C-alpha cells in the first residue's frame, strides 16, 4: 500500500470509531479496474483483460449486537442506511449506493447458505470515480463481500492480507 492508502485507512478508522464507538474488525481494499481488452464481450465467451487501477474502495466493518446492518459513507452527502439483518436482500428501485454493499453481504450469505447474519457496521470510502467505466460498483460489491467474509471467517476468498490488516480484494 502507498502512503496515500495508509492515510486513507487512518482517516477511515478514525471516522469509523467516531460513528460506532469501536474499532473496525477489518478494513478491506477493493481496486477499481479497466478492461484493456474485453468490454462487453466476456458474457459472449471471449477473453478479457481487466487491469486493476490505483483508485480503490475501502470498506471498514465490525459487528454489532443490534441485529442491524448499518452502512455509512465517509462522504456525508451519501445517505446512511440501516436495516434488520433479515432485510439484506431488499434492493431499492432504482438502486442506491448502499445497495451495492447489500449485494456483497447477501452474496456471501447465499454462498454460505446462512439463514441469518450477525449485525454489522460498515463504513465505505470510495476513491473510484462513479460512472466512469472504472467498475466502482464492482469494487463496492467485492469490498463488501470480502469485509463480510472477514466477519464470518468461513470462506476462502482470493485476497492478500497486508501487514496493517487490510485486504486487497
């Protein structure tokens, strides 16, 4: 990780503590990506060549005892979201930014065939430009899935843990 990433992780940790009065269990880094070769051809069976970019989404997570999923964004203009753990599959029409976090959570729940989830607190810090073709939504879904898995500790997801406790999704 670069010193900029370290600064972002520090800021994210501080914000997380200010919002939830506890340290995050883990912080996950999920990079944006570009498709050098393969835009819209992967679903037709052709090869693709995606490349990770420096801009990333960071997701901090911890558990809570309220049986709620609480999702906050580091940028205050994004609305906060909270739901009961049984409601993670309910997606807004049209989707809101936090629905991508819910998709990552729900995907892990479905993969593990879990009837219920623990309460979890999430704070997202996104540095991947939205609607720029850099897969910001994919980074958010992947980051949320890896963060959820870090709480559940039951599935091997391709990730590399770094010395300071962040994971590269």
